[in-house]
C-alpha cells in the first residue's frame, strides 16, 4: 500500500506524485491530482475514483428502526428489503430539508445512514424509539463514469452486472471483502465501495491500477462538485443549507457555514430548500406520518418553485474576468471549476434571479463545465419562469459589494442526460473481468 507523510487520509492512499491537499473539518482531503480539466472530463470519457466521504456512516439498530426512520423521512418504508438503498430525505416541521443521505437496509432491524448531516442522530435523542446509533468507521470510495463497471469487474474478477440501481452486495478486491453499491453523484453509471476504513487504501489502489487503460482519473475535491451540477444532484452544504440549523441545538452539532451570495446573509430562507423545490417530489410519500408532512402537503397542492439548470451568457462571464484587468473594484471572481470553491468550507450560497426586474428565484452551485465549455448553475425558480429557453438575470457577487448582472438561459435539468445511472442496463455491458 502506498505510504506517505500524511498519517490519516480517511481511506485514501498517499502516492508519491504531486498532489495538493485541503484540511477541512480537521481532516486532510485530496484537493487535486492531475488537474481540474482532465478530472472534470473523467466521468464522461472514462471514470473517476474519489474517496472523500469516508467515516460518515452510522448503523441504527433496534426493533423500532423502521418506525423511527418512517417518522423523520419523507420516503415510504413500506417496501424496503435487505440489500436495498434509499435516498432518504428528512425535513423540519416547515417542510424544509434538514438533511438527505443514503440509507440502506443491512438487516431486519439495522439501517445504515451515511454521507449526511446528523439529523437522525439528533432526532433520536428526542424520541422514545427503541433504536441505538452505532458509529461504523468505514471508507466510502466512488467510481463513476461509463467505464466504471468494467474497471470494478477487473478489480473484483467477477461480473457485477447483477447489481441494480440502489442495490448492493459483497465482493472482494485486493483480498478484502467490499460492499459494492450502485449509486453515485455523477448522474451516469456509478458505484460506491464501502468497508472497514483500514482496508480503504488497499482497495482504492487496486481499483486505480485496474482502470489504468480504461481512462480512470483520481478525482479531488476541487472538481468533485462539478458533477453535482452537470448530473443534476442538489447538494447540501453547497447548493443549499440545512434548515435544521434554524434550531440552535442542532446547529451546535454541525459546522457553521460560510454564507455568500448577493442575497442578504440574514435571509437564511434563501439558503434552504424543500424537496419539491429541488425536484425530489416523487420521493415524498404521504402514506405515513412524518415530520414536515403538513407543510409539504400544502406545498404539493400549490407548488411555487422547481429546479432548473442555468446557462450563463459567455460575454457576461468574460466581463467578470476582464474586471481583474481594469482599475476600480473588480467583480467577484468565478473560481474554476466551481464557485464558491469548496476550500471555503461548508457553504450557504444564494444569488438573486430576476426577470424584468422582478425576483423569480435563487441561483447557487456555480461551475465551469470544461466538457460543455459553459458556466452553469443550479436554479430554484418560479414555475412560470421554468420553461427551457426563458431568459433571466443572475445577480452575481456578495451582498453589499459590486454585483454583476449576468444574463442566463433556463436549460434542461439534469444537464448531463447520456447514460443515466438508473436507466443503464448493466447486463448489456461487456464483462471486463480477468
């Protein structure tokens, strides 16, 4: 296993080639490997491997585990067999998202929760359910892109085509037992590998070597968030913030975000979202009682906003960069390839969207897509302004500072439409084991 001067990379090996690291939340994380351009092309032309969400897993165990999650999730748990994952969405009483994460059923009375803020941990404290939260230190490595299946089949030496979307099972890589789940952030074919955190570096190294001639790229945090906007996956701590943090007791359990954007920092509602506003309406099931149900029923009866992709006018983007070469106050720079950059920590960003001078929505999650050669952002916009081709204006900049009015066009959501993970029939793909 590759060793290096950084003692703990949370399941990531340390290689000898030049790599930059970011320390965030007290943990060293890989920031950039071979550069943001090849890294941002990886999940369209080959695949990427990313280990950045390790050590976020908790097993919830007890006879009331189904009743507990049903009480805090908008999802239905009527059908949730062992071996299945759900994108679990949890709301406040106001119907605003407190957290969202993958929840999977390990056993009759055991659910695993990972890669989300600790809202279920907080709610469990206040409940009388017979459930215990047990930390499960694990690595979480994502492999995504059109060659991800071929790479993993080569690493495991077996066919993985039987693993359907939101399903998982065991395999072996580098002599280690590995949990392989079909899920990811890129929008297209993607998998996650999970197991004891001490096994993470060996598994990562074996997969990286297996994909050398299949276009694999190591993906760092600098470029990771590009796939959320291209792939159409709204993400807490970047495109919106947790409404659970309106509760000071819960806020004390999580990190304080960096509040940015042209909206007044005091306007936290502009940084919160409901499941319907981000396009997760089909996840909401009114077949059970859950926190936030009354508010979501009212919103579903009279929805106001939805999610779109916004394509920025290139001349206005060029003018933002040109301001760096002119005297006077420059415009806020669009960092490449995502802005605000993740190195600023957990983010609560919100820019005004207007049309004919009227407020019509909120823009966040701004990226430069090297694949499409466009600047894109995620828009939460009034339904009557959400038609593809609608021209709007984004007020780019921070409140109280110089603002650039950027023309933008409403586009399809998700933007990356080829080879969607939930639509790919893996059994038709060539097996690359051996």
